[in-house]
């Protein structure tokens, strides 16, 4: 079969068509791999962004979150609201060290202030300026990536992740029980803003795919009840998917954890693909392919927490070969969920080598 460009390979996979080999989709934040493929360590600043993108362009067919470089030094950061954020990873934050509140009343007071800011920000949103600046940055990153590597146009979520992160799961749950209207308004304002952003920036010529997301599960179970998700999350996720679909762009849905209980709900929201197939959480590629592989393209499935960190290259190669054979067309091989500094370089190289030499993947 004739060698395809990355864009051709990605678009064919999105549509379950035949490809010359399995494509690779991932998020690259592993210093050793970046240095290996770029020929130098990524410094801080814009040069670091370019170096990282150069490595990504030599490794992956499709990626997201390419705009980022390591900081000059790892220090905790205090934001405008008084949150102190850990920074113990070069690309990924380390969580909240301290919140500006300690109880439900304090959390409610903070959330009310945030809602005021969000209402004002939504009213003042300038889609023209946002679209122009977003496009300019996207094209800059695309030049850094080179070689027609596909970058997802944006990440669109209803806001559950940012709110739960800020409050912590315990205070999130208390406020949901005592002040459900406040949480619902946050999610609504966040979703409305994201829809405005989508219509401002969506452009199939730039990218055929976007990420819609919400981490709603953990190992073996959901983080929120199905009833709550059906009330607060799924309807808003559906609106985001519909907004992207208006522009002919497919939606890859991301959530870690075990999602099988609510897979029919997710499909009903209009998602086109699923990521990252967290195997150690109970997501089985063969089962998902059998049940939903005719409806969803799949990405991920190569365990980052144990296999890529502690397994041997032979083990990685065997798992990758099995995944490719099991999934067939409509599958992007990749980690669960980013190639981080816990992954061994030889294992990353093995995954890539297995993908690059997989041979043609037949039509589903």
C-alpha cells in the first residue's frame, strides 16, 4: 500500500478506513524522548516549545497540548485567588498545596466570586480577537511540529475538572448537596463559553478533530453517580459535541477510569472517539472494540503506569502487537494517557517502532 501522509492516515482512521500502518496519538511530556528525537533538551520559553514540538513531529501522527515548555525552575505558584499550586513536574502540575478556604462556607464564598467573574468574562468575550489570536498560535505550533502532524484543534469541557480540582472532591460533594445551583451555574457558564470558543475557532482545514473531555471515573468505578452525570454532565457534553459537529469536526472524548457503566450515555452525547482506554482501570480493548468499535474510533490502551514504566521492551512490543491486531481500523495506538517522565525511553521507542512497522491496517 502507498505510504500515506500523517493527515491522510489520521483522517482515514477517524473514518475506519484502510491505512498503511497504525497511527500514533499521544501527549509527549517525557524529557528523555524529547531529547532523543529533537537532539537537545527542551529549554524554557518559546525555544523550549519549538524543541518539544520538533520531537513530537518526529514521533506522533496526532497530538494535543503541544504548547508548553518546562519552567526555568520548579517552584510552587500562588495564583490570584490564593491557591498554592505544586510544580513538581516539568510539564504537568503537581496538584494544589493549599487552598484559600478550609470549609464549605469558604468554598461557597470563593465560588460566588468566581461566578461573578465568569458572568462578566462571558459578556465581554470577543470572538473575533480570540479567533485571530488562536489561529496565529495554532499555525505557529503547526510550523514547529512540521511534517503535517495533526494537532487537535482544542480541548472543550463543561468545567467539571477545573471546579472539582479547585474545590477538592469532598467540598465539591458538600456544595453539590447543599448548593447544587451554584455548581450547576458554574458548569453552565463554562459550557456556554466553550461553545462560543468553538464557533470562533473551528476550522476543519486546520484539524479534523477536537477533544471533548471530563474525567468522570477512576479505577473500577465512576467518580459521580450516573444520575448526577445524566443531570449535569452529559447534556452539556452533548452541546459541545454538537457545536464541533456543526463545523464537520469529529470529537474525541477523554476520561480516565472505568467508563463501561455509562458508555451508552456517552455515545448518546455524540462522541466520535474514546481516549485513553485505561487498561489498569478495567477498560478492556477487546471488549470495547466488540461492543462499540463500529461507532467509536479508539485511542490509547498501552498502559503508562506499569507497562511503559516497569515492563521490558519485549513486553511492550507484545502488548502493542496484540492491541493493533485486536482493534484493527479506527484505532490510534498510544499511552494511557500521556508519555511522561515515568515511561522508559526504550519502551517508548519500542511502541513507536511497533507502530511504524505494523503494516497496512484493513478497513473495518
